[in-house]
């Protein structure tokens, strides 16, 4: 069954707590936490303090997407009892193997993300070590962008590699995911679906969560 991770980047920050509880009670499997530093990506979002204040609420576990330089320096800040994944960018890690091991040593699952211009092939030597591979289907930095089609081929390739025994990772897609492409992405082999604007800009947020969950079922 496919899982859904609404990206809180698209939430109304003035009602962040309520909206996180709302998507959770509507069936979201994770909260996708987009951390941007203004260096790796041309935008600044929020840091660990914001995420930690959600800890007091009844929410789904966190899928933390670090779009930052030097993630080794900050990863520990994002470990809470609700953090399931911490995901770093291949393009931001000079020593990716070390970064992945560092995250695992923190007691959470480790993922690697690749930008639209980065091929799956660069992950060949790390696939056996990661719990998750995130395929970016937009250039990271902003919500509400148009889906870039080459994600389909990457998802299919990652599924094929997994079937061949390359690793046991979850395949995640992030950027421009909507009710229009969710079923096709599931068909391609995606396991975990991030959706920001599609969920939080919907007129009826619970109905949108249920719709997406049914499509990726
Ligand atoms: C982009 C972020 C995404 C983004 C997705 O840099 O990593 O998680 O919030 O937003 P939508 O679903 O609106 O493309
Ligand atoms: Zn993200």
C-alpha cells in the first residue's frame, strides 16, 4: 500500500498545529518536514524548533527532508521520538556514506534524495545502506511547482534495482504530486508520496487526503 506524507511547507503556518492534526486524523501516514537553508536551495523554510513544537500534538511520524548544506552538522537536531526518516541530498553530501551512517547512528532511518538532474546511477554504491530513496520531481526550494516527468523512469529503475537485490529502500516521490499523477506514480513503483499544495490548498483537506490515499492504495 502506498503511503502519504503531506508537506507542511504548504500549510498555513498560523494554523500549523491544527492542520498537522487534521491531515493525520484524515489518514496521512507521515508529516513531510521540508527544511531549507537558503544555501543549498534558494529559499528558507523553518528549523528544528518548529518541528519539535509539533511533538506535543497527535500527529503522524516525521519524514524529514533536509535541503541544507552540511547536513551532518544539523541532523541530530531533527531526531525526536516521532522522527522516522532523515533524508539528505546526494548533491549536498561530500561523503554520502558517512552522512548516511551518521543518521543511522542517531537511531532513525536514513534516506537519500536526488534532484531532477541527478541520475539514479550515482546511488549504485549506497543503495544497500539506505532505508529510503527520494526522487525529486521538482527542483527543490519551493512548493507548488510543476512535476518534472523524468521521475517516472527513475522510480521504475529504483524498483527494478530493488527487485534485483540492490537494497531494501522505500521509494519516495516529492514535488508536483497531485490526484492526476498519483496513480501513475504508484504504478511506476512509488511507495511514499509527498504532496504539499495539493493537500493544504485543497478546499476540503480531509477529503483530499482520502482521495490521494485511495489513488495510491
Ligand atoms: C520542494 C519540497 C517539496 C514541496 C512539495 O523543495 O521538497 O516537499 O514542499 O510541494 P508540492 O507538493 O506543492 O510540489
Ligand atoms: Zn520535500
